[in-house]
C-alpha cells in the first residue's frame, strides 16, 4: 500500500514539473513572438500622408479691357509756318484736361478708341516786315479722337501706338501797321505712342507722345493775309481709373 502510494505521489510530481516546464516554454515563445512583431512593425515604412493638391493658378486678368477715364497734363511745342518771308512762329506751353475711352483685350493684344479734351496755354511770337509787325499766335484748346493698338510686354505693362484726328482753337493777332485780331480752327491728323502701367485692375498711369499735323488756314488782316500751317509735338502723363 505504501509503495503504491509513493509511486502515485512521484507520478503526480513529475506531471506537475512537466506542466510547469511547458507553461514556461509557452510563455517564452509568446513573449518572443510579441517582441518579433513589434520589431517588424517598427521596420515598416510610415503610412503615406494624404495627397496635397495645389490650388490651380488664377486665370490672367485682362487689365486693359473696358471703359476708362482719367486726367492728363503735359507740355507742347507748336510751330506756325506760313508767316511772310518764309517765317515761322515757334510757340510752347502747357496743357491739361480729361482723357477717356474703351479698350478690348485678347491675350496680349489691345485695341481701343480714345479721345481727350484739353485746355492749353501755348503761345509765342514772331516779328516780320522788318520788325514792323509781330505775330502772336496762341492755342487755348485742343481735342482729338484716336484709335489705339498695343501689346502687353508683361501682364501689367502695355506699349501702344495711336492714330486719329485732331482739332485746335487758336488766337492769331498781328500787331503793328495794318494788323488786327483774328482766330481760327485747325483740323489735322495725329499719331504717337507710349506706355501704360497698371498698379492694379483699377488704377493705371500712362505716358505718351503725340505729333499732330494741322492743316493750313488762311487768315485775312487789313494789310493782307497770312497762311498759318501749325505742327504740334506734345508730351503728356495721365492718371487713369478703369471701371
């Protein structure tokens, strides 16, 4: 009886030892697998960030299209040919007024119609008939209507040329023997060019030159007649607001 009980106790003890050994081995394997999974996860590349889409660029603005109005000021020289003895009267002065128009733009190309109305103070004098008489021509008003064609070198810088018709109102007094007071309206053609810069879609500044060839007008005085034939060169700067 005792020997049989002792056998059973030894058998149970061996089974317990084996169970404990198996538990230790299982725990070691589980810990090893867990560590291996963590290391493998650390070796994986990071997940990709969500794609970032750039905003599409804004379409270019047609900065020179539409109605516009502005003020202009500048200087002008006018030569009146036709005085007796092949003489000419050179005059000069300032002018200023309003300028406005409308432009169409297609890509870099600009086409428009523009006009201006100007007050002027352009005057000078020339003696003739051996100094007995003196001509004092002066221009006190000018206006013109022109076509304009241009090209934008950059989106906000336009270079242009203009061509059209022009008018000037002049006083033409002659002092001395058989002289007198007179006035005339002169009509002709005008051509020129310049540049316009856009600070923003509304405010622009421009500079331009205009040459105007007025037609000849015959003016009668008590002592005879004079054929005046003026040509003008004008330089101007303008501040423009576009609507």
